[in-house]
C-alpha cells in the first residue's frame, strides 16, 4: 500500500479552448490535511473535482490508494464510495429527510441494512451536533445545519478521503464557524482531507500543507506557516495581501 | 364590514375558480370588480340553465342519455392510452437526455416525427397503416418460422389477422404514440429542472447513473411535472374525440351518429359539449387543489 492515498500525475483539463488546469501534479499522504487556495477561476475546484472524477481530466493520470483510475463505471462507483465530498451549495436531497439523506447511499451503495445504516447515520449526526434534526427536511434547516448534514452524509460512507469544495462560501458569516469546527474535529481525528477554501484562519490552524493555485497552475506548495509568513512567489504575495486586507 | 364580507365571498369564489387568478388581487382587502371572476358566475348560470333544459325537454333528455352511453369508451380509452403514454414518455424523455448516442437519437427521432404530424393524420396512420403493416410483418415472420421448422404451419403469428385488432386498441395505440412524444418533452424538462448538484452529489457517493436517476432525480422531477401531466391528461381526454373517426363508439362518435339519424343537432352537440366540459372542468379543479396542496407542503 502506497503512502500516497491520492496521486495526480500531470493533470490538464480544458473546457473548450480554456485551459482550466495545466499540468498539475499533486500527492496527498494518508491522514494529511491539504488546503488549496487561490483566486476564483484559478482551477482549485476543478482540481478537487478531478480527484473523484466529477471532472474527467483531459490529460494525466489519477491514482487513488494505489489504483489507477481507468474510466470504467464500475471502478469509478467503487472509488467514489470511498471519497466523501462536501459541496459549496450542500446539495442535500430535498425530497428526503435528514436521516434518509444520510442512509440512502449507505443502503444502496454500501448494501448496509436499514438498522445499521440508521445507527451509523445517528452517530454521524451526533458528531456534527444536530442529532435532533434527524427527522427534519433540508429546507427546514439553516445553511450551517445543512452543511453539517452534508458532512455527516459523506462521513457515513466511512470514506478514506474527504473533499471539501468551498464548504463555507455559501454560508452567512455567523454560520461559518459551526462548519469549520466540525472540519477541525475531523482534521484532529486524522482524516485525509483536501479542502478548497477562502478561510485563511482555518488553513493556518488545520492544514499540513497549503497549495496556492493561479491560472490553472500550482504556483506554490508549502506549510501554512511558511506560506503565510514568507510566500516565495510574487503572485502568492499579491493574492495574500488582497485577501488578508479584508 | 361590507368590504370584508365581499372579500370573504370573493376569495371563497376565487378558491373555487380555475384559472387566471392574480394572487396579488387575493391579498387586496378592497373589493375589486375588475379582478372578480365573472366568468365563473356566468359558467354556473349556464350550467344551471342547461341542466334545467335537459331535465325539462324530452328530446334533450333522450339525446343526453344516448350520448352518455359512449362515456365508458371515452374514459377507458383515455385512461389506458395515458398510462401507456406516461411509460413511453418517461422512457423517451430519459433517452433524450442520455449521453448514449443510439438512445438519444432514437428518442429524438420519435419525438420530432410525431410532433410534426397532426394528430388526426397520426390516428389514421397508426390505425390503418402501421397496425396492418405490423400484422403483415407478423404473418411473414410466422411463415418464415414455419419454413425454418420452429413453429407449426398454423401458429399464432401467421394466424393473426388485421381484423383481430379492434379499432379501440388501434385508437389507444394512436393516442399513446402521440402523447408519448409530448410527455417525453415534459419529463425531459422536469429532469433538466433539477439542479446539476443533485446528480453530482449522488454520483459522488458512488451511486450509478441509474441509481441516481431512480432515487434522487426522478422523485423530484416527477413531483415538479405533476401539474403538467394533469393538464396533458385533460388535453388527451379532449383529443380522444378525434378517435371517433375510427368508429370506436366514444361519446363524440355516439353524438355524431345520434345527430345524423335524429336530426337533433343542437341537442346532440350541446349534450356532447356538456359532457366534455363537466369532465375537463372538474379535472382541472382537482389539479388546482392538488397543486395548491403541494405548494403548501413545499419542502
């Protein structure tokens, strides 16, 4: 078993004429927390989505846990079950209750029986701190609560990797903390996490590594301490000065 | 006080009315005679008037009672054809959005062919060209299988006669084929109205495309298109009058026959119109109520 649970080799992604990613390579070690930052349109989300193949790279190889993705549906479904994803807009299933949101994929993908799926779902809701909302429907919850349910839904699959695509960008300011707290808890527990975010405070506190992207390229990759105190590239400096001013 | 009473009465009637109600007007506390559904009052007066005529005039009663005999054919043709059209439409709608080249093109061809032909022409075509051609094909297949030694000389394929397929079934097939194409577009629009994030969330959990469709997309899409399906059901009920040209004994056909031999044209066609109106208006009332209830429970 390789130590690198995620390995992206020379990934490029074009949307028509536009090159969203240009020859990006990335390895993520088991149990590490990697935060990707960068201006909008820099390809951070595209890179994240290449990991679980919500975007198919135009060129390059994706290796997950020592297995090369070959594009077959069967392999893809199996691997995706092991990769939890949290979206900017939560994407909870609005026609299902909170509990059903969390049990559905457990039952039909993991083939767990109803009782087991339910027990795991309740554990996860407990963990994100909203067990009392199990029977509510998504639109009865606040944004922060919905995002915590989305995290619980991903965790219930007991994934090897968690991907977060700007998980707090659609939230009102007072709800950001409750989501970040859950993510900090996961980081402390040793989950492998790849996070696209604009929350620099979180990056500083939780990340093992920070990656700065711009124009579809990986500009810099280092520890949060070094990146924030002494960025080595001009573009990184410019971006940080713009973001930290706020 | 008077204004409030008028508003209560108005909103009561408005609650019963079917169309063209401005929701903003409902919240007005003042009686607004421009927004009042006068057409509904007129409708009730017409209904009461005709009911009295039917009950008091023997020639009217006779016409009405004769024509109502075709109701079973109209209703069963509409119900059967609609059920088939829903299945056909769902499958075709899924085909239209599929990224498989064959399903996509077959589905699109079907929809475009059917939508470009008048329904009356399509009914003639299905009943008098397509079905006979299929029967001939089946006979040839039966013969070929006999010559190949698979079946006996007299088998169910070769014995099938065009006359074995009643006009009623042909009418139902014609209606289903036509409406299948319309409903395909309804389902396609319904599926495409669900945000892309739903499919992504489902696929990111390891569900297959089919599972995501079945458990996540379709339940939401079908809920969204229920009102449209209801309206298409009403359209089909009305369009079922076209199959009377196949002499299947629906209410339109019975009315035409009765009018032709009794020369009671007014009585026949007014009775016919009343029957259709009663069915369509009560159906659209039911749809309004369901829609309103759904809006209330909107999650």
